[in-house]
């Protein structure tokens, strides 16, 4: 029975990026392979799909959060001193500004508010969680804004926040993607403690990082993500169907289709069962969350 399996969160990033990405994520939620997704609310596909998606999630429960976007796309706010020529910066430029303490804090705050507004306007409720496109929400200077705004906007609401770090020994044990995990974890260091101190729940294990290359096969990446310690385990992924909008908006193409093919396959179901885990909402992931 499913109740005998360990509950882990399997979360797809980038809902709303394109219609093909929305189609892929919805199909995997219906099949029970995903239990969460983060929405890019500044993009047209979010506005087009949110109403029908809410009905799907009512029938197939999953956490739906804000995939806070500060890179690569058009902003919803003026984004003064952040966007250039109507486009948010590349992640590399944002990291440099974050590490140098040279971020336009009010522009970031305004953009976060605009994206939260767009979530609520089309979803009719607050997000279940917040994470960030390319993990930007966890960068120094940005994470404090996120925690401040969520605390002020949703007092008492049980939002969880993605933690992009985990103990180095856990990442090394999986072998695949552990160097990338160390880089992301270093940039995000301190974010989980800040979120916990403010009263937000966070995952204690962050998995699914890899180089988006054909080798090793995505099945190996995913299977490695299913084993190891941790109570609140989060495996993130990027399934999608490549369409014209996706090709225009984002450079990550073929890896999305490889992930979709595996996650929708019988092999994925067999691997989940063999590992003794199931896709579950965050509140199911450990006893303290379930009792809360």
C-alpha cells in the first residue's frame, strides 16, 4: 500500500513557461509522478492555464507554488536597475551582484510582489510554497527579501520554502551531480536557517541536480535521487514538451523531453516502488508536518 512508502516531494519547476511545459507537468501530476510544481506567473501560459490547472489539482492534489523568476524573462514590474531592455539578467550577472552586495533591493521586492499578485489573481489563493528560477530566491540579499515579504503577506499561512542545500556527505553519497550540488549549496548557505527562524518549513535534502547532459541517462540521475538520508526530501525536475514558445524563451530543450519520457514511463513507477518511496505533498513528508 502507498501508506507503507516513504513520502517525498517530487517537484517540477517552470510551470507556465510554455504550453508544452504545462502539458507535460499536468500529465505527470495526473499520473501521480509529480506532487508539486512552481509557477512562473509572469508568463502568458500561467494566465491561460491557471484556471483549468486549479481544477486538475483539485482532482489530483499537489502543491502549487511561486517559481520566483529574476532571470532571463520579462519582469512584471518596472524592475529599475535590475532588468535591461525589458529583460531580467542572466543568472551569472545576478550572482555577481548578490555576492558583491550590489542588488537593487526595492526592485526585487516590487517584482516579488508583482509575481505573488499574479499568482493570487489567477489561482485564487496563496501559493503553497516558494522557490526560485535557477535557485535565485536563495542568493544572499534576495532570500532576506523573500522571507520578509512572505512573513508580512501571509502571517500564519503554512507556506514552505525551498532549501537548496543539504549536508555535503549526503550529496557525495549520490555521486551524480554532487559537484553542482556543492556550488548551489554554497551560494544558498544560510537560507534554510533564515527561513526556519522566521517560522517557515523547509526541506532537509535537495536532489535532482545534474548537468542536463544525455549521459548519464536521466533514469540514473533520478534513481540516485531516491536514496539516502533525509526526512523532508525534495527532488526537483524540469519535464516539458518542446514547442515554439519554449524554444524562444529558454535554452533548456531536449533535457526536458528526456525527463518527461522517463517520468511518464513504467520504469519510473518501478524505480519509485523499488526505492520504497512515493510522490507526496510537503505536509506528508514527516511526522511533524503531518501532525501540524
